[in-house]
C-alpha cells in the first residue's frame, strides 16, 4: 500500500494510503479531541471537535473523515481551533442538563474530560434547561436524554456491529432525540437484543446500566473495536 | 501587601463548598496570617461590608435574597470567585429549572404530595420568593474567577487562595483544578 507523507504541526508524518488525518495523528501520538468518533464504527464527522486547519483550504476540516493527501500541511492546535473547540463543548453543556455531580458517569465521562482538555471553567452561553425524559423501561439499561450529546455512537454501533438498528434519531434541532424502534419505550423495542453495545459506546452518562449510581458507570469503550477486530480476523 | 479582606457567601447551595473550605484543616492557620475574614456564614456578620478584596461565592442564584446579596457583593468586592459547581453552572440547585415555574413546583411538593395537611409555604419577610429560573452567578453579575467542583476539593481551594495571596494573574487549568462534579 502506498505511503503518504505530510506534516502535522511542522512534524513530518508518514501515513498509509486512505488513512484519515485523525488516524495518522493518533499513530504518531498527536492529540486531536474527538467525541462522536469511536474506534470500530464508521466516522461521521458530526461533533466537529476534531476540526483542523489545512493550508490552502479556506474551510476547517474534520480530521476523522478527511483522508491524508500527499504533502498536505495540517495544524491541529491553533488559537482559532482552541476557541472553536471550547465553544463547541460549552454549547454541548448548555444544550441539555449535564449535572456532573449527580451523574452515573462522573469521573468516567468523555464530555467531562473534554471540558478539562479545552480549559472550560464555565459556560458563557445561556443554559437551555430543556425538559428531557428518562427511560428505564428496559430491564437492564436506561437512557437519560438530559445527558445525551447526540453523537450517534449508539445508533452506529447497534446498526453496524450488532446489525440490529434499534437506535435512530428522531426530531430536528433542539428537539432531536435518540429513539428505540419506532420511538417506543426501550423496554418495548422488540428489535433490541439487549447486547449492551450501546452502553459500551456511549461517551457520557446518557446510556447506563440500571442500578449504577453516581460515578459508578465505568465502561470499556475499546471493547467495540476489539469485537470488530476479532470478527474481521475470523472472517 | 496588607492583609486580604476575605468574604465567603452562601447562596443556593448545600454548604458542601464551605465544608470543603473547612477541610483545609491546619492550613487555615496559615491562611489566617494573610487574611481577615470579614463576612461569612462561619463568622456571623449581618451586613456585607465595604472594600472586600476576595469573595468566595458558593451556590446558585435561586431567590430574591440571593439576587440582592450578590449585587451587593459585586459592588463591594474586588475579586469575585464563583466557588463550586452551583455558583459556576447552577448544578443541583438548577435541577428545578426544566420543571417549570416555581409556584407550580411548590404546589406539587407542599400541597399535592402531602395529602390533606399540605399548605403553600408563605412567610413574607422570612421566606424569600423563588426566582423563575435558578441561574449561575455569572448570569447575574460579572465573575472574575471560576472554581468548579462539587465541592471543589480542599487542595484546589488552597491552590487558588495561594495564587490570590501571591498576587499576579490567576491561572486554573487541568483536571486537578477545573473538573466539574
């Protein structure tokens, strides 16, 4: 496979053909923040946290879905990018009711970690305080829409890895919600196999194991990539 | 530099941030050499004084009394610190916001759920009226420093106070200083 040589932050990088900027950066230990990206499922470029600057390009590009091009010059950590990333994280916090202190994922949350990484000590936008449901109709798992960031990892892992597509997104804009089956309570969603892959994939405390209390919801998100890799090697 | 005039304020919060402040333990003796505690729920001073150097404000703005006090604090204080998650984000105090206007909420809690003996809390001059939406402090008055945490751990409070005592620019970064929750 042909190699591609390009630079990230003045560092010369060699990548395989077809690799994305994010993959190449990670292989070389260069940190680019992500939220909707999850190893093992397709990348969708939805959260915009991995935006990078590319010399000669007027627009910013999401690193997770932008393939490396020979001699490309990429910057991942400029003042503009840092400000945009902090704004994105602040908007995520303002959009739903994220209360770390009483969240099952406190201490194990990718959104909380991102807030630290982007230096968010407070949110400059007005909080929306939307009314959101909590669905605990499933015998094993629950979904708290207060904590959902609409990354669609649950949708993708259910569709692409479990092959079921119980999860999807309904509604638009601020009314968008992840749903199970035809927007039924999760416990009545007949297609759900209760495999728990969505629980593994969720970056926040939105999808959780029932019975978990504050800070108890730890999960190994690498398991998804592990399952996919094991399968690819067998087939 | 003279001794700092320090105040601590308790708005809509659980007092956990003040408890964490007390967790500074023996370092409080060290702190006492640099500050005069001029107003605090721990000091029983009735009127918020003039010319305060630093105020640690715990809690969100949830009622009319908080509104009045925080405006007074802002007018009379040089460095206003939003102290803990309720002050910074609204946090647990703001959990009522998505549930709608406070009157309906109070009615549910004090009348509907109580049965025949329930009545609305009503004590003018004693019970301050709730404001429509609980707000973080910076939505009401300008804030100079944000110290997240529920509560901010004692070492975090100490690190901030040491920076304030040292003078110069205040910089809070990293998990140890700005993790919420």
